[in-house]
C-alpha cells in the first residue's frame, strides 16, 4: 500500500524590533535574566499592554512579501493557559481577524516548482524562557516574554521532508530580505512545529495528525518528518490507530516522545483582549508598506536568469540581500552579468566563508572587472589581483602595475612566442595535427608560461590554430 | 443544570481545587447563577451591528526603548528565586 | 480646632490663609484613623511618610509657591491601586505581602498635586463584592451604624470619608463599587466616563468596565478630585484623548431648563419604599427649581445585570490568572509539582467570592459556551448603549436610585450570592454603557441609614452631572 504524507507547518519568527510587542522593554537576546522586564511583561498586578507600531508594520511586510491579503481591521485575542513562562497566564495573540491571510510560498524541489499556500500570518507575543539547571530545578527568565512574533501557518500542502525544508529555506530567505527578522533557527528567532498525518495514496480522507515540537534546525525538521511518516505508516500497517498527540523531537537520538497526555487537551477560551483596541490599517498604508519592500529573492532570481545566468548561479546570488545588493551595485558600474557573477560566486563567496567580511567594495571590484572586460588583464590575472586586493586593500590598478600583470597586447611579440612554443614542442604539435585537439591546451600553457601570464590565452589559441592549420 | 462534571472541568481550567463538599455547594450556586444569566438568551439582539471602535495604525506606540525594572526589582516579590530568575518546580517537557 | 469634618475646598482655603498647616491636618487625619480603627476602613496607614510629606508641603506653602488645590490635603486610596514601595494587597491573602515597584498613573497625578496619601482602604477582595465583607482582613463597618455594611467594593473608601479619616478617597467602580458604598455611607461618589481616568496601575477586575473615581464629602470636592485624576495616559490604549476640562467651572447654581429623566424600568419590584420616596422627593425638588422631568424607557435595563455578570466574570477570570504564585504573591512551601503549586496557591490564596467569579468567568468563556454567553452579552451591551443614546437625545441627565435598599446588616446576605448581585441593579448599566454617574446623599432611612440618588449623564458630561448634583446638595434643605 502506498501512502501520501500530509504536512502543515506552523512557523514562529521573532521580529527585530527595538522594543517588545506590548511594552517599551528592550528586545534583545543574551542579557542578564529579567533585566529587560517591566510591570507589563512581568504580569504585575495593574499593568496594561500597549501595542508596538513597528511590530505591526513588520508583520504586514511579511504578509506582503508572500502575497497575503492584509486585513484592514485586525483584532487581538487572549489565549488563556497556565505555564511558568507565560507571566500573565494568557498570551496575547490573534484568532478571528489576523493581520494577514492567504499567501503563497513557491518552492523548488528536484526541478519541480510547487506553491505552498499560507493560511495566515498573525502577530503575537513570545513567552519567557525556562532554564533547566539540571539539579532538579527550573528557573524562569522573562526577558524574552513579550517579544513580538509572527506566526506563519501553512495549509497542509507539503508532502515530504524535502518540500518542508525547501519551504523553510524559501521562507527564511524571503523574510531575511525584508529585514524584519534575523530568522536564525540556531538562535531561536525562527522556530517550526510540524503537523503530520498519512493517508492511503489518492484517498480523500485525511488521517489523524500529530504535532511535533522542539525542532531546532532544518536538518531536525527533515529527520523528524521522515521518522514520523515512517512511524505512522508502521502503526497503521500493524492495525493500530494514530493517537492525536503532541510529540517532542529529540534530535540526539532521532526519535520523538509524547509530550502531553490526552486528558490535558487545552481549552484556550479565546476572547478579544479588552485592553487592546482593534487596529485599523488603511489601504494607502498597506500600499506604502508594500512599496517599502525591497525586491525579493524570487523576483531577483528571475531577473538574473533573464540576464543569462544559470538557475544555480542566480540562486547563489540571491541567497542574501547583502550579496544581491552587491551584485546589483557592481552591475551598475560594469554591465557584464556573467563576468560579475563569475567573480562574486567563485571569489567573493569563497573568501566570505573564510573571512566573514567583504573586503572589496562594489566600486573597487567593478574597477577590476573593467580591466578584465577590456582584456587589459586576463581572467586568470584578474583572480590573482582579486586575492591581492582582498589581502592588501590596494586598488586593482596599482596591483596590476605592481605585479606586472598587464596583458600583452603586442601581436608581433606574441607571434614570436607562439612560434617558439611550436618549435620547442614537436610532440604536442604532432599530437594536435594527429587529431588530439586537446594538445593545443598544452601549447597555450607553454606560451602563458613564457609570457609570465601576460599573454591573452584566447589570442594565443587563435594564433596556434592559424599557424598549425 | 450545571453538572458536577462541568464544575470539576471548570475548576481544572481555573487551577482551583475544592473539597467534595465545596464542589456540591459550588454546583448548586453556579447553577442558580447560570440559570439567571441564561435569561439573556431572551433578549433580541438581531438589530445590533458588529462595528468596532478602532485605533489607527499611526496612533500606535513608537518603537522606542523605555527604562526597564532592574533585575533586583523584577524578582523582589518572587516567593522563590535563584540565579536572577523565578524558581519553579522542575517542568517536565 | 478640629478640621476633620471640613471639605477639601474649605481646608485648601485655610491652608492658603495660613490658618492651618498640612502637618496639622495630617496629624488629625492620622489621629482619626487611630480612633476609628474599629471601622476597619484602612488596610495600611503610612504615618511616617505622610508626616514627612506634609512637612515638605508646608515648606512649599511658606515659600509662597502656588500649589494645586489638593496640596497638603490628606487622602486615602483603595488598596488595589499601586503605590511604589507600599503593599498593594487588594484585601486578599494572595497579595498580603506584595510590595509594588511602580506607581499607578493616578498616583503619579496625586503626587504631582502634593496630596498626602495617609493610607490604603479596605475593600472586597479584588474588588469583587458589594459589601466589603469579602475582605481577607475582615469587613469594614458602616460609620453611620457599625452593625451595617458600608457597601462595596470600595467600602473602605466610603467609610473613611464618612468617618472623616482624610478628606477624600480614590476608589474603583466596575459595577457600582464607588457609587453604592458612597450611597450607603452618605457621601458623594463619582464614576467617570470610561477612559477618562487612567487604569494603568489599578489591579484589573473587569478591564472594559473598571474606572477609578473619587469619594468625597461634597460635589465640588468631587470636581476638584476629577481635575487631578483625569488625563490621557499613553500607558493605556483605552485611555481617551480629550481637551482638558476644568471641572470646577461646572457650577452655575441653576438647573433651569435641564431635562431630567426617570426610567420607568427602575421603579418596579425590589425597590425599597423609602428609597423610592427619597428619589421622588429629589424629583420634586428639581421640578421646583425649574428642571423638566420626563419619563423614558430603557427596555433592556433589567437584563443588564446578567450581561454584567457574564462580561465582568469572564474578564476577571482571565485577569486573575496571573496570580499563580510564581512571580509574586502567596506560594506554598513544598509543592508536589507545578500543577500542585498552581492549585494550592490559588485555592488557598483566593477567597470564596473571587473563586466563584473565576469559575463563572471560565465557564462562560469555555468551549461551547462562548457564543451563547460572552458573545451574546457583548451584543446586549451594544443594545444598551443604543438605548441610552436614544434617551440622552431627549434629556440631559437620568435620575434613579443608587442602590435598591439602604445598607443591610453585616452577614445578612453572605449566604446568598445571587441576592447580593441584585443590589447592583442600578449601577451596573452605567459601567456597561461606559457612562459617567454620580451618587449624592438624598436622605436617611428611618433606621438612620443614608440613601443615595444617582445622576447619570451621557459620555463626558461630568460637567452637567456636577452642576445638577451640586444644586441639590447646596440648595435642598433637610438631607
């Protein structure tokens, strides 16, 4: 029997605002416990919430980035439950009138494009942190309590672990572009819960689903989905029913454990928070926020591909806004997309992995590339200069001079070298004339060596072909 | 009208516990009150609109940091504190 | 000389004339607090702080500095209002040792006016109740007759003012909790329009209904207090932004041409005959002063009590969930586990009435019942707002009793919560409709217990209320 897997994701994303969602405390990671708290986020008697404008704007931007419809009137509800990290014993969240509804995230898996529908994106506050001290105690830090979050809920359109990871990558990349969040799973600014069920292939009836939490990396999401999918199928084949439950994933052992027993099914008693007025956002304000969004990675990627770049290269260039901004800037100075892409992908990205900081400004890089483009230096020489620029901070022009890399432009001088190479390497000549076309490469290499890299390899190639017939 | 089972369920949601005697009494009291508030069902509200009083986006709080309490003040009233935080029985996740 | 029976305006005048000092007034108020300790109107007294403050204010007076009218005047505030460095107990075992690290906005306003806060008033626990019998620190007694309740939940506020412990008190009113005890103790109590006075720093009972309001000896004092208390507060989203009004300018001395409405639904069964009579006397008085009396109807009026208990309990249940004993408050020593911690802290820390409201509130919010109760109550609320709006098209103020009976004996209704709830019937519609209302003494029962009349106005019509109330207070003989 074949099975379909039906997956829906609930993703939480911390917004990079200066202050918390409902109070003026600093929104910052890593400070002393309970040092960024106040009567409001501590839930002291008498304190009242006041909504952060920027949090709303950021949430709307997220919605617009995925083509959501923005509700002009939005309401905040209280979600009531008891837990030590929830200081008021209710979380201010959204239920009936969330900020954003109906969006799309396009993913690409194994060359196939798929659209994952978003049900909603809403704004809510984060809970504090529980610190387990390992000696039998738990301590609560409310610094994180009240930090604004957006909750992104998909329709159950995802069918595999691959798709789930592709979704998360597309989500992360797009949100990073908007600048509203750091979206780092390792730091907790991006969290994901997985809802999964299986059903006989092609059947209309959905199976019972389970919820998995504590997924702290894309890899964990991948492994957890595959594990749960397998587990559910095995259970069904063994004749058992799937229990609707919440599971905690343990990535260190690659298994999940049940988190909450059946009888604790929560009744959150949602009702509109009487301390908060519904917010009105005008169509003009929504439009202004839309116009304030930068070009998003999927749009940029399509543009780059239209310039003639490959899918792979276009993807690399749109991985972060820093890189695509850089690419765009260099292009304004030298309109040779393939050349620029070549250097950024093979040189800049490589060096960034080692160094972390881009040591060559767009302006400086473009000056180097102009030299290569004009054939004043060879591409190989260009890469040498790039490395030197990175390490010394000197300009392309002065380094070319220093390193004596100016490409030879004297054809007579070149012809002499080519003739010498032919004379000095009769075996290669014979090989080439005998049909081994690749032998010419060796000869080109010899000329390059003799010219100390200054010869133009294409010209050498042409000349050799001409002379050898 | 309200059953003992209902009352026990609500007590759970409320994180309140009662003796058997108190549950009996509560069930009676709550039934009386709920019966009273049920009279609201007879009020015709078909002509009431759902309009909300709203706050325009521009009137919301600006994203500017305000002073927080010191850690000391934040945990001053904590019945049990440790390492700058609020101590609770070990939470089993 | 004994200044304790004077009004704020009277002592303010004496202070400026140099005939009395703030220190003297404060000492007398503190002395009175000691003498009348048996009424149990106060949960805390701040003797040292008050005397220090008073001395500072006296220095300021001496230096010729122009000071607000409330400067140097001893007052009390209900114990659900946060004052930095002092306990906010809400008359609950749960918060009996909780010390607040911040000031309520209204306290900031009081401090800016250099009022002398001499102590905090006893109340029904978490403001839930109409008799102040629900206090964890014992009931407050009615100064007019200590066998009787002072009303509630701001019973301590009303009793303090009636017993001349300080010149005013700030209470809170969610379903009548300032007006009703004021009526029962024979003093003036105002509930301002919702949003006019900041709620930040006042322990929430029902967020959409709570309003702090002054308890005073005279209507003019009430206006003076509202000047100090009212302001826009950026710490509260439901705080209204309006041009500041000087309420002391409300008084014209005349009600000629004012239209006063009697609502026919208010005069049915359950209304004590003596109370009814006093309201009718008041009506006749106003007529004789040139006001026009009309009879109007609010058909949904008698359904509002049910509406109130649904909405207020639901909001209260949620507002009181934060009391778990983790961050502050009553907490048991050796809980078996987390759940046990919550159950024990809350069950042992809260009194009966509070638990009752929490249970009712969670019931009406619970899955399957939310639409029938909470949502329905919200609709009925809108209906009431509409009907009040229709009435105010035809009149300036509404006149009705504050409470259906004068004070009853302590312990009389403790076993019958529903009967207790029914005593709020005239006050809760005002909170539900977010309107302002003032209770003014209008007579005494044959038992010697005060009776209060209530004047209700449209939103932000406090000026009109003050004027109409003041005319009665200053011009009607025999009170």
